[in-house]
């Protein structure tokens, strides 16, 4: 492959980066660094959208949508745009699914860059075949069964944009290959390649594993034999790329290595209705347990437009005995405004800090601040009693939003405190949810919907009405549960404690208990009875 050639500083640089097989965490650190500094990102349609979160907010993100035949862009169009951006002096990341060197046409792209003296860098990624060992539990090599592995394209090679293709693969050499064959891009040509291998002498009984969307939460592994590959694919509606086909005796050696699909929430889909901060944390926790998670806020949070009456309090925080933070959003908005005014965390040194709960305390820790008071059970009704002994004559500043609860302010005022309320952010219901989310609610495709406050519970119900009563809900608090029940939601599981960790643990326990009960119920059925309920 051509070596990078130094060029005038007026030219930009092109980085060809492998995004990995699917899981957004499998991209390399170097890939993340290049995304963060890129002016333009040209990415394949099969790249996990979560990876694009590493890109600069100012970067231009362009999906080339290229996979298999009928891609949105031809290779020529991709090359032309990449070169054009580089000639404009821009830093370009060409983000490819899997690895940059395995059936990714990187050599062709690099040849053109080198010919034009455009600097480039190549960053490898984890290709799907190598991910199969870790995520599908299928070892590509084994000392007893396979001492070699061959990667083969199942995609016949047409000219770009054409559906006419010739088969240039030497199947007679591959059929007796002493190891494992891995075919990429072979879904639509399965009948052709399977019959070619059989005609060249490979046994129709050879084990085959069809692995779809490897390392994604909805990964599928389908086992069959070489002789019935095409029939198996035809029997699976929606079995579309990305798929690799693993051929060989190693397919049968999966029982002890399969950890990915054994996770307790694998194959389950959850909708999280929460703010981005708390929703992201919940999403990470459930994803680690194997769940497929969609984060869809029910409320939009934004700083207030007018700070005229708020800023004087921020300039004079030391006059307040206590600063009470009632939400993570309040912490973030308050601190960002403080920084905007030219202060930092030292400006809070003259006051004590109280937090309404563990999630808010974690938000404070992000700014190296530690709460002096936090109730064991989250909620302003549990925090306020902790401040009563110090209330007489104290000045207590509440950082909150206008629609927040006022019980704590009223209680402490009645005990002699001078309470001031700063409404630093606004919450408004999201006008509508995307159609695919609503369709999944209508069709009962969610295994559960998680809500992290009473307000969010109310507005989530509004967004999916009239289908809220048929959902299984996971509620962070008794108050949120009460809100759901007033909206005719009967399947509500309440977190044992009102915090995110407890909510995730409560969901997991509920799933495990229900599955245990289902197994016990099925074991008691008479022989021949149906398992359908």
C-alpha cells in the first residue's frame, strides 16, 4: 500500500478509520481522537450512530449509505467528495464499518490520495469475523479442528453501480481448505456460494453459523448446514445485512464461550423516558446487562432566557447559608452560568451545599463539589427535615425550575428560614415522539418503559396515549408510580429506592423473577400442552 506523502499545508488530511463491528465501544482510541478533530465525517450506513457522538459538534456528518449493491453513493462519488474536502484544507474522517482493510476498498481510496499528494492515515478496526469469537462464542481457530482461517467475499464483483457480476473466486481451492471459511456480504448470494462449495467437494453437512449484526444488542446467530443455507435465510423474514457466514467444524464449539447472549437482559428492548443525563446512565447500565435500549426524553430542558433577576444572587452566593440543588439539570445549568460570569467552584466556598438525592450529588461531584446534606431517600420531602435544625435565621437558596415542588420551601420557611427560589432552567414536554417508537408502543414491542420522575411519567403517558395502559412501566419513585396509576397504567414496578442504580436493579430482579415463574409454570404443564399464554 502506498506510503503517505507530505503535501503543502493548504491540503487537508484524510483519515480512514475502522468503526468496528457494531458496538460503539469497540472503536479504537485513535479513531475517537480523529473524530473529535475532524471537519467532515463521511460514514458508512452500517456504522453505529452512537460512534458519531465522538465527532466535533461543528463537524459536517455525511452518511454515504454504502453497503452491498444499490448503495446511496458509488465508490467514485465517495472518492470525489473525500478529495474535494481535502483540497479545501479540511480534516476528513472516512469512517468505515468493521476494519479498514477487510473488503473495505481502502487500497483504492488510498491510491487516489497518494497520487494527489493528500496526506492520509489508516486506523484499523475490529472486523466482524474476529468479533465472532468474542461475541458469538465461535472460535475461528482451534488446535483440534481448524489451524487456519480464510476470509472470503460472498459479494460478486460488479462494476460500481451495476448488478451484473462475474464470479472470480476459486471455489475448488476453498472447498478442501483445512480450516474455517468466513464469508462476508453473502446473504443475497447464499445459494450461489453454498452450491459452489458443495459442487467443489465440500460436504453439505458442514456446519454453518449465520451471524447478523454482531456485537449489537439484537445480534442473531442462526445455525444450519451448508446444504440448506439459502433455505434457512429465506425462512427468516428481515434477515438482512450485515451478516457473516462462518463455515466449519468450529461452529459446533460454542457452548462454553457464549457469554454475550447469556447476559440476563439480552434480547429485551427497553424505552427510557428521562433527561439525557440520567437517561444516558440508565442506558449504560441496562446495555451492560445485554438490553437493547432506546433513550427518548419526554421533557426538554433548557436554561432560562432571562438571567436579570438571577445573576445578582450568583454574584453574592456567600450571603446564603445553604445552596439547595434539586436536580442534576439544575446543577449543570447553575454551574455553566457561574462559569459564564467568570467564577469557578471556589465561589461556592462561603455556603453549605445540600442535594435532593444521589443523582444530584453525582452531578455536583462532576464539578468537584460534595454535598453537605443528602437524604438517604431521594426527594425534597426527605431533604427538608434534615435542614430544619439549621433553619432559624438561615438564608437558603433553592436552585430549581419553576414547575418543581415547593413543599420543602414551605416547610423550611415555617421553621424560620428565609428561602429564595432561583428558577434557572425550564422544562417543557417534547411535542411528539418519533413514529417508530409509537408504533413499538402500539404493537407491544417494548419489554418495559422506564421513567425517572412524576413529570416525565405524566408526559410519557401523554405521548403514547392511548397505549399507555398496555405497557410495563418501571418507576423510580412512589410519586411517579402514583402518576402512572392515575393514567390507567396497571403494570407498574416501583424502584426499591428512588435512584438510578436501584431502578436498574429493580428491573433486573423483576425480569429474573418473571422468567423463573415462567419456567416453573411451563414445567408443570402436562405433556403436549401449549406454552402460549
